[in-house]
C-alpha cells in the first residue's frame, strides 16, 4: 500500500507540472478558473522565477510584445503582479507575484493536482506504472532546452545591452559600446546583431559592422556566450548566422580581432576557417587579427 501511494504521488508530481503548463488550453478558461491560458502561464513562470522582466517572459512564452504588455498590465490592475525598478538597470522592471497572485497560482496547482488524482483513480497499478514511465519520457523531451537565434532589433535592446555589458565586464573591455553604439548595431542597415536564446533567456550574442579600412570586408564583434550556456554550440550558430548574412550582403571577407589569452575563442575561430592576418585596426587590447574569405 505504501509503495502504491509513493508511485501515485510521483505520478501526480510529474504529471501535475505538465498538465498545468501544457494542457490547460484544452478548456475555455485555464483549469476552470477566471484566467486565460496566457495569464496562467505568466503567473506560473513568475512563481518559478520571480524578479524576471516582461521581455524575458515574452521571449520565453513566444508572445507578441504588445500582448505581453497588456497581460502584465491586466494582472497588475487586478493586484496579482507587481513590479520594481532594477537597481542594475533603471530601465528594466522586475516582476513578481503579489500575495494574491501567489494564492491564485496555489489554487491553480491544487486544481491541477485534483484533476490528476481524479484521472489516476480510473487506472490500475499496471497502467499507473506505464504512465509513470511515459511521463519520464515526456519530462526528458520537454526539459530539453529550446534554442533559437534571431537577428536582433530595437525590441531586443534590453537583452542586447545586458549581454554586451556582461561581456565587457568578463573580458575587461576598455573601449566599450555605449547605448548609441548598441542601437546602431540594431538599427543601422549596414550593421547587425544576433542573439541566441535558450528557453527564452538571452544567452549569447555577436555583432557585425562594416570595416571601412578594408574594401569588401565586414567585421565580427562582441561574440559572447554567457558561462552557464556554454558547450551548446551557440557560438558556432551565431557565427554561421553572421557569415551567411555577410555573404548575402555582398561582403567578400569577415575580419575579427581577439587577445592571445582567449584560448577557447582562438581555437573556435581556427576551427571555423579563420586565419591570422596583419593588424587592421588600432584596438589597444587586441593582439591577434584574423580573417575568413566567404566568397
């Protein structure tokens, strides 16, 4: 009997999470509450990760920016979500559930558990074990991080700023891009920036700008992968996006500079086909200069 209860509790634990997140849309309202699926998802994510921004939620849930703003405003007006200005970036608002919001998500979780128990009550022991094994496979598949690389626009300014400022600190960059330079990467037609997202979180970036000193060439800048997202192939995916765009834009070569103590970066560039060349700029920190012919 004790073993049966443990098995059922494990099924409830696993199935409840995925029922709450993925199956709530099977009904007109989220689990028969007064909230839509999107509202429930926003509250669920805030219960799991309090203090994140609306932009983070928008990317993770793949929602339109305007729709995301309306959701947050509606939940705020109902006293379920509140925001505070970030001390690190005064332009960013950190969102969290209020006590009322926490009570709502607790009720949603309770409803999901009750529904799960009701369904399990119709199954025999063998079927419950089969379901537990199946849910293990579901958990493995759904927990695999979803990765996407996009060409950033002004809508991703906060994410671009966050990644670049982190990059400047990690690499100890002296000549740093200010907000005007970052906006140029995003808005200037002759430049470009790409951001890699892992489960909706901005994880890596790279930028491209024309290289006036060399005819027919462009320059790769600010390739950076946050430490906890490394060894996922993000740098390679970003460089591929940059090189493909450069080729389509009519450039013949991509140049870049780096420092001799950045061993992993130097190795990556070599594997991608970049070869050392003469100094082409006056960057005081750069010690190694490389280029790759793309045509």
